[in-house]
């Protein structure tokens, strides 16, 4: 029986991964370690709390004693624990450096002690590459993060690689594009726009909405991670992209159309400082292991919209706690 430690498992992608593994490996043992900051939510795990093969530990990956307890008798670690919002990293970068770098160090240091450990998957991001105007990033492309969040994730990414090279820790690194789907904290662009539109509130769009993003349905990301646990080569990096690029304005219009809302609800706001223009990943390396994204953006958006429409009791309490600037546009009105 496989024994998993999922750090950050009460968050968006982490809780989806817990669900994905239990659906495919009902007998697996899963331990979740989560600090339960603003985006960690025990309600994301309510379906599993009474399972005998599930355990939850509240704690910080920066805490040596808690990490040691959490990793005991574990075969696979998947590290989702991170500070993740670019806007927040601009406002408070120190927290990102602590969790995204020092926290990874704590996990890797304990991994050296755990002789039964077979794999540690470090969840990184496509933002470590910076932006690209033409073509796509491969795993060998230069790394040029352009905001504190991306820089902190790169620190953890490369630290994980160094522990493989220096100490032989069985590390695999994934760099994924923008995830979306059920259970995403309503601060993120897609759930923010969906929930705003449900209340006929404007949706804040940075600049002219010209930035281009690649969108990956969260379940496709979960499939990629499980495949990397099974087939990923230690010490290697794998890009994970939805291979479905569109501008932020095109994405907004897709959401408006799917929800039957008018374009007059778009509110253009001042652009984010250092806003990356385009992300694009070459995923041939992961595809060679047999992975393919299954959800089209249209299908995934519709499924996501329907989930938020049916889950007001989940997102409304969270949204009430959000600072108003995250709902109306972090940088204020466009001049």
C-alpha cells in the first residue's frame, strides 16, 4: 500500500490531488500537512476526514519537528505547500521566501533521513522561465523569474534539484501552467470572475487584457503528477501545460458567454507591475511518458462554472474574508 504525504493538501490543487489519488487508489494511505493559511480550507477535505487511511496534520513545512513527524513511514511526498499569488508576493515578498524556499529545504533535509522514501515531487511553476513572446519553453530553457513569487518558486525548484545531485534525494520537479477548476480560492482570476458575475459585479481585467496564458484543468495536472510518481526520472524537470493559450480578454469573454453575461461587466484596471506577457510550455517530455491533457478549455470552464454555481456555501464565506482590492482589481482603476 502506497503511503503519501501531501503538503498543502488543503489548498486548491493539493485537495484535488488527494481526491484524484483516492479515486484511483482507494487503499492508499494519505497524510496531509497544511498550515491552513487563507487559502487552506479543511472543507476541501471533508469527504476524507473520517477515512481510516487518511490523516490530517496542521502545521508548517518550515517547522522541523512537524515535518519529521509528517514524513515518518512515507513513501511519496508531493509538495504543494507554497505562497502562490503573484499580487500578494508584490505586497509581502518575505513570506514567499520563507515558505517557498526554506520550507522546501526542511522537506528535503528530512527526506535525506527517510530511507523508505521513493519519490519527492516538487511542484514548481512555468513562471520560473519568465515570459516568452514566441515559441515555447522547454525544460532546458533559461530561467528568468520576473516577480517575487516566481523567484521564490525557482529557489525551491533549484534547491530540490541540488539535493538530488548532492545527496541523491529521489526528486522530480514539475513546472505547470495556470491551473483552474473546482475548489480554487476565489481570489484567482477564473473563480473570481465566475463569482463576481454570479452577483452581477464587474470583473477587473489588467491593462488591456492582452497577456497570454496557457490553461490547465486541475484534474489533468493531477494525472500528470501521479504519472511522474510512477514513471518520472529522478533529478528531471517536466513541463505540464494545458496547451490551450488565450489572451486574458479572450478568457474573460469565454466566461461571459458561458454565463450569459454582457461585456459591459468588464472593468479594465491598472496593469500589474512586471506583468509577464506570455507563458507557453513545450510538454513533449511529459507526453513521452504517455500523458495528454483531456479537458478542452471550453469543457473545463463549463464544468468549473457549474461547480461554483452549485457551491455557494463553500465560496461565499471565503469571499467575504477577502480584501476588497482582490475583488475589484489590486492596482486600482486604469488611468
